[in-house]
């Protein structure tokens, strides 16, 4: 059996995993408990009213983690260009 190769960076993988786990917890809390006071969204609403700085800091950090990241192909091309430049500089010297 072949497993799917994950071509994600560590940050994206951890964030995706956390979102899936929180979604499963939310579903379980509502189905088993029957009360929405145990959900993650209710927790965030309560924290938002009591400690707005926490919500801002969370959004700030998530924005920086999920901000624009160069595609892997561009990063590889840039690394190859740097290697070629370094190699040509060594041969010129």
C-alpha cells in the first residue's frame, strides 16, 4: 500500500493537523454534549470579549504563518541560480 507523499512544509502540516483535530473536537462536543458552550468557536467568542489582545495576537501570528510563501519551484530555481553563481565565481577566481 502506497502512502501519499506530503509536500507540505512543517508549519502548514502542523496548522492543517490542528484545524482537523479542532474540527473533530467541535463535532464531538456538539454531538455528544448537545451544548454549543463547549465548542471552540464559543471559546473564541468568550475570549474575544474578555481578552481582545489574545484574538489580535492569534490573528497576527496566523497571518504571518499563512502569509505569502513562494512556491517550492521558485525556491528551487533560486537555489540553483545561487549555486551556479557561486560555482562561476569560484572558477573565475
